[in-house]
């Protein structure tokens, strides 16, 4: 009975969003997801939109209104897509996959991000037969350009543990008219075009990976999958912090997926967060 009430709440909340968004010509739908989902039951809590400000924002509002873990929010386009440090994630219609999941997880956010980036890479390898790499912390690269990013957000309870986690994934599938600041930085899985079914296939594969009972990676597997795809290890990098920049050698990733760097004075530091660049260090 409790589960039925949660699903009913999900449907009611989603209906409110649907009534205020243009849903014509939505390329993703529950029906298209059902074609490719291994766990067909996951489609029951999937909500597809033509345009949203942000799938993460919508998913967070739905979580606050009682939508359960396993709820999926997908949009054909975002008008206010977000990445780390409140940066804009360019999300035009018809060229990418923008998807968010409501998760019920006791794991810390750093592990969720690490496992998520690794899982996205595994899915891209299976579905698209490409070889993605990971730029610490949460960016997926193909052929030297960023093709996907992950943003995890949580609402903490009084105990300090997450009441829910919303995990957002943005993937550039085909080339778009990127704004000047993204030229040479952003890329796409298939710059010259992709099959029309690819977004549904990718969305379904991500749902199976993140939401099915057998899909979520354990910590050991996540560390292994992340490390073997990590860029820049052994290279000289530029570390960008809010009020400073410095160069160092990227030495390794520790068991908490902190980036261990060796500075020019020989000291080492394990970075929990930050922005790194190889180009700027050369």
C-alpha cells in the first residue's frame, strides 16, 4: 500500500510538470524505453519531457513531493542545464540525452559520482562501442573532448545522511552548434549523426545500470572501472582552485578517489575536489 501511494504521488507530481511543459514531439517515451529496457518495471516511474529548465531541478522537486527512489526524469532539451560549480551545461534539443534519477543511497556523494562516471563509461562502451576516458572528477571524454558530465545532488536529513540523491547525466550524442566558449572543448559521441533510436537505447541502458537491483557497482568495482579510464595520471597538470592556481604531477587516485598530486617542492596532496587541466600546464 505504501509503495502504491508513492507511485501515485509520483504520477501526480509529474502530471503537474507535464501540464506546464510542451510535450509534443517527444523523442523519448515510456514506450520507446520499454523496447530496450531489460527491467521493464522501470518504465513505470519514467517521465519524459520535451523541454525542462533542468532534469535535476525537476527530479529534486519530485523527490521533495514524495516521488520514490527509481524515478527517472528525461528531457529532450534543457534551458538551464547545470554542471559543477553552477556552470551551464549546454543542452539543445535533438542532439543529447539529459536524464536524472532519484536514488535512495547511504553512500557518500563522492562515491556516487565516481561510480556513476564509471557506470556511464561502461554503458557507452556497450551501447556505442567507443572507448571513453574519465577526466577527474566527473567528466567523460572521447577523442580529447568532453562528451558527458555527471552532477549529483542530495538532501540531507537531521542525521546528516541523504534523504535522497538526485543523479543527473548529460551526454552529447551528436554535434550541436556549441557556443564559442565550448568550441574545441565539447565533443559528441557521433559528430556526424546517430541512429534515431540511440537516445532510447542509451536511456534504457542507464536505467538498467543505475536502477535495477543488480546494476549498481560496489566500491571495489567502481574504483577499478574509474582508475583504468582515468586521464592525466603521470602528467603535469594545472590545478585550479577558487583563489589560486598551481602546477603539479598527477600521481594516482587513492581509495576515496582523491587525486594525489606531487607539487614542485616535492610535497604531495590528495585533492577531494577542484578543476584540473593538462593543456594549461604545458
